[in-house]
C-alpha cells in the first residue's frame, strides 16, 4: 500500500511507492522506451512526451496509488527508498536516507545510522 509523504521536488504530499510497487510501475522501462523511440525517430524529448510515451507507467501509478499523475518523470522520484526517516522535530522526511540534518528545519538527525 503506498504511503503518502512530502515530496521535495513536488513540494507537496504525494503517494510514494514501496519497492514492490515500484517494480510494478516499471519506471525504468519508461526511460528505455523514451530513449529507444528518440534514437529511432531523432525526435526531441518534448516530442516523445507529446506522443504519449510513458503512458504505461502513468497508468500503473494511478492503479496502485489512486492518484492521477500526468507526468511520468514525476513518478521516478515517488519511491519510498529514496527518502530518509521523518525528522524528529518537524516530521518531514529527510531528503535522502543518508541525510544528517533536516532540509526543512535544520534539525540534526538523531539516530546513529546516518551515513558517514
């Protein structure tokens, strides 16, 4: 079941995918599909997006989360494993698992598992 967390890039709460859900959404196949299409046609990234590439990733994300996302690139960073634990002061997730302080409130990470 997806968990809603603050997304630093979207600057709002978004449904985040677990690793199992991430595999179902196949975001890497979207990237491969875009690269292959662009190599074959010589079109730009914007042109490839306009032609609907990435619709399978968008459809999978909506099926899993119930959230209708129109930009398949946004889905690439809606993955729980990319974020750290919640800040002990403001409860916002740390930007990365290795973060030593909270980017929102500057509180230092308390646990000893912070990457060195």
